[in-house]
C-alpha cells in the first residue's frame, strides 16, 4: 500500500519498454522497486520520481543496495557506461542483478541464472 502511489506516478510516465501495446517501466514486490527504460534519460527520469517520492514521505532508499544494469551492447555502441544518480548519490553499475530470484546480466542472456539455479 505504501508504494502504490509511487507505482501510479511511474505508470503515468511515457518511459519504459513497450511489449505489444503496453508500456512497462517497473517491477515492484514488497518494498523493492526495479525501474527500467529503453534510454538512459528515461531511467533517470524514473529514478527522479522515486527520489522525489522518498523526500515527500521522508524515507531513504538504501543507496548501497541500488544497482544499475546496463546492457553490454549499449557500452559497445557508446564506448562508456552511463552515470545515473539518486538525488546526489551516484548509482553503482553492475554486470548482474537478481529480481525475484531471476538473474539478469548485461550480456542479456540467462546463462548465469541457469548456473545459479543449478548450484
């Protein structure tokens, strides 16, 4: 319930990934929120909404737990990783992240997820 207004605000933003006619820009489970978009500026816009929401409700996101997954092909095309911020704090880029037990990697395959499940 606490994050429902945040999810409503994120849903009103024209940023994310289109699947068919629907636009998706976040996953949420309990107090975990994962934002995603097809552009760096789109992801930053979603992060800014989360940051403003946390200021309004006087709570902090755990900056040490926040990570950004950048697809490897983006780095190849742009020759560098983007820098994203939550307020004044830089967000760490990571080669892999786990969301609800599924491992996503910058290589955009599921080999690491399969290896983790086998282990």
